[in-house]
């Protein structure tokens, strides 16, 4: 069929034509943010899930919905090896500029701007990337100690007071939150806690890999009382079917029931893979009805595409020893092999592989679903590893 009107959108963070199966989390976050803006208690939200489940898409949707309700939102992604203050400062400056444009008194916003200036001056000594092309002035004696825990708390409280004065809220949306170093994550949690205690309208909506829950718990023991941790996973069959059927219906196209069954079997309901398979089905179908045969052909094409891009890009980031670890995991043929089994497969002691395992976790390649267990953060990655192993033999 015509590729110009292919409705599917496989891509990093690309919004699908049908955001199916996420209605509850969208409503829950909307309720929480409205409560926080009104001065009522509610938890910030940290969404966790594997790669390809649509966390970034969902984060974008939640931000857009909040902005439509008049909430001041800022958003950034936390990459590896970048400090939080350097990422947070431009976002908070943007939030204060938005607040300044709102009707109402300006003095608390002006004070918050100066507090941000003080924070920048103090943080320059400690953190890289704190040089900015703007001078905000300083608020002497506030957020200028150089202690991130204290200064960030003072800064967010000042931002919260300005938002409260404008009868709105400031919400920080952060993607890939698992990459924020523990000490900096602890400071951010402390600052959000201080705002929550004073009912100031500042909140965070974050997204990250499953290890984020453990990172947050280690950073602050009370974190489980400050955040909700909704798990974003594969779609149930009904929602996955909607994600495939509804986009093509707009073009008077339909999937056969057997075609849907084949796609669900291959993709296991993961949203990114549904988009990839749907796109390939559209490309190979010769009629307005997408058949099981089309789905089978699409599977071969989708796997070639994923192996050359989605999977390979992640695998190529690893060192030779890390690749050997991933191979051993795949060959054990279990969803979450034990560390001891991996060590045995590699003819090593468990403690010898500890640094290697830690490095792969920090790179976002694997996580620990339970103590001593290890699983891939990328769905279907074990199948990719088995294909690589076969080619190497």
C-alpha cells in the first residue's frame, strides 16, 4: 500500500497514531497534578518500564495535557555522564519565564530568579557545564552554600512560592531518570519532599528503566512515600489490537484476526514493536485486508530492521567482555538467569563478574528484577543475542 500514508510510526519517542491502553495512568497523573496545584497532597510520579514500552511518548502526552490545563511544565532527558544541576538550571529558568508572563504579582517570581542566580554561582564551583549565557543576579543568603541538598531545596521552594502566587504549579518532566547519579537524585528527592511538606505546588513526573525504583530507594529511604511508581509494560491483547486496528481503519484498511494473532505473538504486545510490525505489514500488503501471510512476511522484515538498528545500536555500545556477559545470559535461556548461572556459563566466579554486571546496569542494558537475578532491559533482546550467537558459530 502507499507508503506516503503509512499510519504507523516506529521511532524513538515518536507518538503512535493510537495511544491505547494508557488511559488509567493519564488520568491518575492528571488527578495528582491538579491536587498539587490546588495545595492538596499528592505524590509525584515515576514511571518505570523496559525499553520500547512507550515511556517517552507517555511523558510527552502527560506534559502536553498538563500545559493545556495551565500548569507550567519543563522537560529534559537525563543522559549518561551529565550532572543534574546543569540540566535543571535552564529548565527552571524557562519555568520562571513562563510564570513571569502570567497575570499577578511579580515580586516572588523576581525573587525566585535571583535565587536561581545564587544557585548557579554556588554550583559552578562543584559541577561542570554550569556556564550559561545569562546573568540572573543573586539573592544573598539563599541557595548559595554550595551544598546541593540545601541549595536545591531552597531553590525549588522559591519556585514553588512563585507558582503558588500565580495559582498554578511547576512540574518537572525528566526522562531516563535512572542515569542521574545517586547523590544528585537524593538532593532532588529532598527538595521535592520539602516542597510537599509545605504544600508548595512543585512536582516531578519522571520515567526510567526498572532499576530506577532501587536507585530512588537507595537515595532516600522515604522515597516510596513521596512517589508513585506505575509500571509501564506490554499492552494487553485488547489494547494492542486497538493500537493496530484503529490507525488503519481511517484508511478503510483492516487486519485479519489471524494477522493480529501473529503480530501479538511476535511482538508480545510491546508498543514499539507493534509500530514496527504494523508499519511493515502496511508496506507488504497488496490489498485493503492485511492477512496472516502479510504478517509473517512483515516479521522477517521487522526482525532485519530491528537487528540492524534498535538492537545493534545497544549491543555495539558494550565492551567485548560485556558482550560475552550478554551472550552467556542469552544462552542460559531463562527470562532472568541467576548471577551464579551466568558466572558458571562464563567459567568465572560470581564476584569476578560483579563490576561487569554493574557496568551493564549503569549502561541500561540489564537490570535486576530480584536479588541475584538478571534480565535484559530491552524486550526480545535475548532472541537477538541468539541470532548473533548463531552467526558467530
